C-alpha cells in the first residue's frame, strides 16, 4: 500500500510535459562547474522551462473585460489542468493526501485485525503507566492463561489444568506498541507536510515571497532590469504560475540556495525577453541605476 502514492506520482507526472527530476539533476550538475559553464547550462534549463511554460500557459496579451474577469476567477479558484498551470501542484498535493490516507487506512486495518480500537492503543498504554506504573492488557494480549493437557499413565489418560505464560504475547504487545507510535508519527508528519505544501503552493502571497527571496539574493551587477513590484507579480502570477514556482521549489529543496539563485536569475532573463517581445504593456522595466536593484513588494497579495 505504501508504494501506491509513489506509483501515482511516477505515472501522472509524465503527463505534465516536463521532467522535474531532469531539471533538478541538470541544476545540480552545475555545482562544480566554472561560472561561465554554469551560466550556460542554467541558461539551457531556463530556456526549456520557458518553452514548457509557453506551451501550457495562456498568458493574455490584452486587457479586455472578459479576460480581466477570467484572470480574477483564476486567482480566486484553483484551476485544474495543464492549461491553468496547476497540474503538477494538484498531482503533488494529491500524492501527499494519499500518503496521509495510507496511514489512516493502516489504523483501520489493524483495528479490524486485532478487534480493538487501535487509534487509542498508545494513549491507553500511556494512561496505564501514569495510573498504576505498568502496562496491563489482559484483554487483547493476555500473558497468563489456563492450559488443559493430557498425560497417559499406563492405560489411563489423565487431564491436567495448569497455568501457562503466553510468552509470544509479551513480544506482540511491544511490537504493536512500537507500530502504534510509528504510525502516529507518520500520521502527524504527513498531516504537517500536506498542510505546509498546501499553504506554500496554493497561496499567491507565499509563491511571490519565494521568488522575491531569491531575486533579492541576485547580485545587482548581473541584472539588466529592475525587479519592480508589477513585474514581479506578473512573473509569478501570469508567467511561472503555480507549476513554474513548484518546479523552482523542487530545485530549492534538492540543491543549494546558490544554484537556486543562479537558476532564477536565468529564468528572470528569459522572462524579460519574453515580455519585451510580447507583453510590453503588462510589465514595467527600468534600466539599472548605479548598479543597484530597487524592488518593492506588496505585503497583501
């Protein structure tokens, strides 16, 4: 059962149009490269990301009322499918949910197998230790029982009843106690992970803060244009969108901050070229003044 979420992710991500592991691997390969070679390879990665974004995004080129309404609806609702650039995010969160559901199902299966409420098994043990200083569970894991056995003496068969110690149950109760704590930890960890990634990936503000964090780390002399509030919001909301930010977060999670900064710089350069050719009215760019990048960011996005 624990392999089902991994199988779902492995099969469903193939329909996204991008190999996330390949992007992460190509970025990681640049760690030991010279600066010039690193920029060249990361430039290739950024170009591939741009082609993927351009293929599966519908970036508007005009400001008609209908497109403004659609843009507002997309910002409010979670749009499904590759055309709305939420495909990878939805699949990833669905897999996270499967891991969480997997642990819950394990609790139900063990409860049915042992014919007890396994949900409270660990807490009952803790309560027993707190109350009497030891764990006594004579119902589910009896340690002592009365055993009947027969002994043949000459022509007679004698039946005896003796008190027996069920040694196996002593080990079984410890084993299931360890299993309960393990499943409880996995349940808490998966719940925390699912909640955290939902907040990180579905929140426009958190996605913008993520990109802002790394654009702020880019050396000023390597940027051709200022990162303005309007261009930054357009980069996150209308260019990268949820899936683009997700890919960059996967790079961040599996590489270093330095490599992430270099890749986002290349992505920014691709974005500025795209905007100059296609969306000059939607993005404001200013030439750098005195080698300083000035940037502002709304706190309420």
